[in-house]
């Protein structure tokens, strides 16, 4: 637990220079996945394409329109079943 807290504090100390951006993006379980989310009371689906340098999520909707999510909850769709 102390190791986790120490690592988190190190990231927080370097938040301005975004030292943790690359590891965060590299370890993402979302990128390349089919996802769904709700926006303006509509459920939308697309593929998580990128995590931008402000940590927002770039999604390519099924109709090929790109959209940027700054906050909220997403669901990852499994290819199984």
C-alpha cells in the first residue's frame, strides 16, 4: 500500500509536466475497444481511439464521426458471445 501511495504522490507532484501521461496511455484497457456511453440522454457506440494530452477520450462513433469525452462513464463491449 505504501508503494502505491508513494507512486501516486510522485505523479501528483509532476502533474503539470504530465510525467504520467505516457504510462497511463500505454496501460489503458480502453483504447481500441468498442464502447458505449450516454450523452444528452442518448446511448452512443463507437471505438475508443486515443487518450488526448488533456486526458480526454477520443472516440470514433459507428457513423465515423469523432467525438471527445471529457468525463463520464463508459462500458466496454466484449467480442465474445
